[in-house]
């Protein structure tokens, strides 16, 4: 028979209460007093300005290379950006240079088409192996021979390379991101604006590129991504992560750490008092 005594202990009841609170926080979302959106709207303004500068019939390359571990942090904002670009009348050509990025890109392409995005305005450029070498090769040729449709034809008419696009939107993870694009593409295609959406872990290495103007726009924190998404009519089900759930989760982690630490200290004190351990 399973021992259920822990459920009646103070620690067990506290754990159950915290888990219940976390579940409620995830379902309820963030109340008005707990918002992720950043009062400093500079990053959001720059990002929206970069998108607004694209002609109504412009073409955007979406370099889709997030990783599975950090993508949930920016997924809601990325989906908002893709919907925003399509709503502006732009065409999207999606390419990946990492295996994880390709897997996630396929899911997003399926979502776009399933939500009614015209297939004539969404072009799958596939997966290009070789990392930065493949990125350099894309400068002159990025449209596969098998690609068909109005977007593929328009890109070929413009030369078939990265210079055919009005903007490159870099959806990044930890493997191949905006830094590689600035170093390998920015110097070879100086007329191509680069905008990026990244998890917070990449922000420190990208700030110099924003300061130098090599990145036209960057949403590089959870708060900036939330600020952008909240400025749009975000699709149902793509809400920013609940800040209340994050707060409750942090509290739960703190309680567990304090409990574990107090147990260890208490055991050492008891052994010291009985003479079984020296400090």
C-alpha cells in the first residue's frame, strides 16, 4: 500500500498548494498588476518600424533557426510577427540552417497554412546543411530548383539570392543566429536589413550589433517580445507566457531549495549536538 503520510505533513501540504497555485496561474494568466510588457518601448518601436518599412508587396526571408529548448520563450511573438507580416501583404520565404530549426519551421508552416495563409505567399525554401558555409552560399543562390509558384519566380527574377529580399527576419536559438548573419551576410549584402527575435540568453552578444546599426531591430528579451505581441491583435492561443505563473514557479523553486537546505543544516546540527559530527 502506498505511504500517503507525506500528503498530511506540512511540507506535503505546502507542495500540493504550490502546485495547485501554479496550475491556476497558468490557466488564469496575468492579472493587470503583473505584466511582462516592457514600459521601455524602444525595441518594440524599432521592430515595428523595420516591418513597416517593407513595401506592401515586399518579400521577407524568415531564417527559422530556434532550438527546442528556448523556442517556447519567443514562440508567441514569432507567430504574431508572421501573422503581422502576412497581414501587411508581404510574402514569406522560410529557410532553416539547423536541424532543430527545420523541425520547428515545418510546424509553423503547417500552422500558417492551416490558419488560412495563402499558399502563394508562403514559400518553403527547405533545409540547407553546412551551417555558416551554407549561409554564405545563400548570398548568391537560395531558391531551390524544385521551388515553384509566384514567390519563387519573383525571387529568381530578382537574382535568386539574399539581395532579392526586403528584410531578413532571423528567428534564432543558440546554434546559428544573428551574430552569424551580421558577420557572414551583413558584409556581403549590405543593403539587406536584418531584424532578429531571440531568447534572452543571446541578448548580451547582440547589443553591440544594435548599437552599430548592423541589426535594424532586435526583440531580445521576454519582455520585449511580450511588448511587441501585446501591441498587435495576437491570435487566440498565442498569449505571452503568464507572468503570474512564472512568479509562482519561482516561489515554488525557492521553497524547495529552502526546505532542502534546512533539512541538511538541521541534520548537521543534530549530529553536532550528539557529538557525531564536528563543525
